[in-house]
């Protein structure tokens, strides 16, 4: 009996069992598919990738532009929603974001892209604070519960800002940006 004979492989597919004997065409096909699958999986970008770059633009309270390795990256701050530019506190939210981040080197913890192709990210400031969380803490953004329903820290930061009447919470009846956008859309 030869010592190094490759063993047959049992393979389950759609409730059937297949015996893939050494040297059989089916074993070759499945081995090739497995190898190509592994190569494809390894070539995918790493989830929650970190990118470092300088903030070169602030569009509004929750959207910045970062220059990283000679490439401009439009970034939408994840888990928060700042007032729109034409909404109460919209300009102040933009100014707050600018004051903390403009011309500073930040680290992006990427979470994918939004429907407009912007990178969704937590933005870490040079001192390690999260720009996203600072916006909520200071009352210049809402915790976006639709996209971060279990973020208890953002929940607490928003409650504290509301109790202290920070930023937009000075308003007696602040309108969340998603409702503001919906109202504007209905008027068109």
C-alpha cells in the first residue's frame, strides 16, 4: 500500500453527498473554485480601514473633505446628523466642525460608503477625541439612531447636551435634520 496516496474527499452540496476521488475532474474544478474564492476574499478591502489625512474642506457640520496621499476623500461623519446649512444651527454646526478639524491631521475609521459615494467614518482628532461625538456632546448634531441604534455613549451625550441646553438644544422645538429634509422634499 503506497504511503502518500491522497485521500478521497466527501463533499456535501444541495443535500447530496459527492465523492471527489484524487485526480477526478470534479475535484480539480472544486479545488480551483476554492482557490479563486480565497484569492477574491483576501483581495477585498479591510472593513473599518483607518485612513490618515489633513482636513482641507468642511461642507457642513457632518461632511468634511480629507486629503490623504494626494487623494481628496469626501467624508460623511457616521452615526450623527448635523443640522442642514439652511436649518437653525446649521451654520454654527459647520463653524464648530471647522474649528475642531480644519487644516488638522485626522484619522478616519471607515465604515463603508453612503449612497452618494462618501466615506462613512468616525473622525478622530489629533488629540484622540471623536469629532462625531464632540458634535453631539456640544449640541451641534443629533445621534442618528437610525444608523446607530445601540450606541449608548451617543445616547448619553445627547441627553446631557439636551439637559444643559447646549447648541441646538437652546431652541424650544429643535427639528431633526431628517425631518427638515423630509419637510423640504414635501414642499417641492
